[in-house]
């Protein structure tokens, strides 16, 4: 692997995304991508006594599904790299504590899935045969932790997004027939001073554009190189802002750009306002939908850019703005 | 780099730890390692309005000190890999949001410093010239978040540890004269069912021993190979438990094993019970003390094993046990 330009890493022996798995909750099962997920849940608890325990079970079963589908034995997995939105990432650590695989915890808020894929790809070209990346989120545990108890029945503003309940996982391997991870562009933290914790798309859009512009500059590529440019969870509002920002820099991304948060829910019927969000948004939409599109050669080149808002409820209460980050990964066949 | 044995990675071109920096709070300044730190603070706020903002300032200034001492310009740093104990790792993301360096957030509780050094070393042998690793913790913000508000004046049990206020940072570089990172052994999650959140050393000791045993098996080394084997923050109780566990496996580590949590405070005079803990414990004691011992050739081979408890306050309230993890790194001249 080698660094090109300011921030991009180009792989000499591109790692393969050899398998993916995804499990989602009931609301995601009612959405337009339902048929692409491996499993859909009937309720938010899945037989557990708390939402946190349910979220741990979801990531555990997603990784278990991934290992089952891939046919790779646990002993042949060198590492699992995972994270989530819960305080101290307990969904991942409790969900994967029995996995018996070396564990690296990562946190990039909703950018975590692409962050874990990026580190996995570096490990695979470096020394590993197989690395698992996984993330999870849960609407109820996230609302409870970041906003208000659900029992209060607070009204959600139109800019709010709906945290995806689910988990997505990918197996990154040294050998395989693709799709291949050809480049990664890890992002910088970008903070434009937005303070509204109910307008995450607006807070993260500048980071998305910063990483996308850097990726184009570093690789010499332009929007038309990709069949699809996909952001993680900017939602409807963040997507529109990003199209405008990119236009002001001379790039027209409108025709081949979409957002996982826009794709996962039906805005007209599902009352999810600005769309989906959460660590699982990009993870399930990639693992469920985009990976299959690549496998079936319906798309051949995608740029997946997961976006994260690096705040917590204390920072908002202390009047802080919301720093955003975005990591990009090129996946090609 | 290559994988050897079950979990260890051996570097073919070992990355250099080219510089370190550390800043600590007033209690750490009263401890036996005071003279080794770059800066000591007179109070826990450092002119900020909250402990969280103070912790962000500490990691920011530590990274700034590191860059200043190293003489490397920010533009030549490929990545910063950082994490902390605050919810959603806000100390790192707020502290480093103006750094203008690509950022990867990591979370391994108090094992985070060695986790970030490990990923940094992989990146440096892979593609990077310079990577910064940094972690922070703060006694007051940690007590407030994980246990009780300090204003309550709760009594601390004898097994409790004292979260270190401070930050440690290291610059890992492709070229340099050492000390060199020769091996890393990323750990598995080990949960022996301990539920007492005031007895972290006991909860983490099994993970420490699991990683240490695996490191010995993978490398063919034994305790006497190292001038010092150093755990992150097992404290007095966890240290004794670890010596016993290792003895039961046929390894005598008593003569050359120490713990950063034991070293940073004076047990007799500082009322810190079982010793120091926190992301900054291992980070400041390595960056302050051990790095200088290596530079001055007072020790030539160390094995640093940072230990983490992967829980949060909600998991404890829901009756969960405390999963532990430990990551090891060999640093040699």
C-alpha cells in the first residue's frame, strides 16, 4: 500500500470484501430495502430485557451470520474491528466478548463502519488473512442516551433523523474475487459551528464534502468515475446541503450520489423526517444492498463515505458545537 | 509485517517511537514520577469551565507539545489515532478537531493507548511516515460519568482505583533510531464474571494474563527476555492477582513486572487505594517514564500491556459483568 496525495491510501494488493451480513429492526423491515437484509426482527427487544442487551444480541448474531455465510472458521479470522454509539461502545464489547477473536474497538460515531473497513483493509494488506468489521445501532437505546426517554413521547423536529436499529458486518480477506477495496481516504475532523443536535445532517455535510474533495484531488478521479457515491447518514437535508457545497466547488454529484439514510426509509410513509442515521445505517445498507449490487455487477465502482458527528449529550449541554468526520472507501470490481 | 503464532504481529521494518509527550494533573504531580512529565497542572480545570473541556485541552496541548518536541510539521503527520474514556470519546474529538490531521477514533477503555500504538505501527510499516497516538483521562470527569458526582463525597472502597488526570502522546515514525516497536499482540475480550465496578484490577487481570501468555507462546519468549513487563492500570490488587495467575501457568514474572497504576501514585501518602487507572495512566507513565528509560538505555526491552474494562454505568446497572481486554506491544532498542 502507498499514500497518494494528501490523505489517500492506495492498495497494491487490494483486499476483497468477501462476505457481508445484516440484521435490522421492524421499522427497517417496513422500508424499501427489506428484501436485502439477512434477517428482520419483529420487535425492538428480540427477547432481551433491555434495548442495550438487544443491541448486543443484534451485533453478535450479525457477526455469527457473517461467519456462517462466509464458511471461514473463527480460527482463521485474525481480528474483529467493531464499534457502536452506546457509551463506551458496550454493544460491540458485550456482543463480541465470546467471539474468541482479537478485538479492536473503534469509535467514529456513524462513520465507524467505514473506519473499521479502512483499518481492516490496512491489516489485510499488511499481515491478516481475514478481518471482520461490524457496527450496530438501535433507535431506542440511542434516543434514550442522546435525546430523551422514549416514554416522554417528545415531538421530533423535521430535521431529526431516525437511528437505524440493526447491525452490518463485512469480512475483509486477502484472497478472493472481489469486490476489492482499492483506496481509502481517512477524513479530518471538520467543525463548522453547528450546535443543533437535531440537525446532524447539516453538521456532518461539511466533513463529507471535505473528504470527497480530498479524495478527488488525491486520486485524480471525478464524480463520473463512480457508478455511485454514497454517504452514510446525512439524510435528506444533509444530502441536499452536500450537493450544493460540491456544486460550489465545481463538482456535480447529483446524478450518481445517494445517502444510506435516504435509502433505508420511505419518507412519505414512515414518518422518519430527514431519514435514517446511526452506526448501523451505512453498515446495513452497504452489507444488505450495495454489496449485492457489486456482486451482481449492477454497479462496478462505488465510493462509500460514512459520516459521523463526534459529540455527546454533555458537550451539547455545555454549549459546544458538533464536530463532524467522514471516511471514504473505494470498492470496485 | 507478518503474523506469528495465534495473535502476534512481528514487524519486518520495526517502526520507531520517535518522541513522546505528557501532561498530568496536580495529584500526579505530587506522585513519585513528577519529574518525568513535560507539564504538571496546578488544578483540575486549567482555566476551563468544565472538567470535560479541561480534559480536551489537556490532550490538545499534549499533542501540541509532542509536535513541538519532535520537530515534525503537522503536514508530515499522516494520521492521529486517539481515544479516551468520556462518552463518545469527546475529549479526543474536541481536543483534536483543529489539528488538521486525518483522525481515527479508537476505544479500548484503559487499553486505548496501546491499541492506538498498535494500529499506528501497522500504518507506519504499511504506508505512513508519521502517526500520532494519544489518549487522555480526567479523575473528575471520570468519577462524574462512571460513579458518583464528586460533590457527594462518597467513600471509596479499598479496591477502587484513582483515574489519572492527564494525557500521553507518542509519535510513531518510519525512520529513526528507536526505540523500535518489534511486535504487537492484540488481545481478546476476556470476561470472568466479575461485576464490581470498584474492583477493575480484578476484572482486567485475566485479560492481561491471557494476552501475556499468548505473547510468550507466539514469540517463544519468556519473562526474562524483557527488562520490564508493564501492565497499564491493574493497580495493586490486579498486579498481585496477575502474578498469581501467571505463576499457576508456570511463569514467574514477579522480579521484572510492574504496573503503571502502581507506579504513578505513592500508596502510603496519596490515599489512592489500589492505584492509578484510566486511559492516561499507561499513556503518561510510558510517555513520561519508560520512554526516557529506553532513550537512556536504562532498559532495553520492554513489554507494555495496557488493560481495559469494556463496561459502562448502564451495563453495571443492568447486572452485567465486566469484560476485560489487554493489548501488548514490545518496544526494544
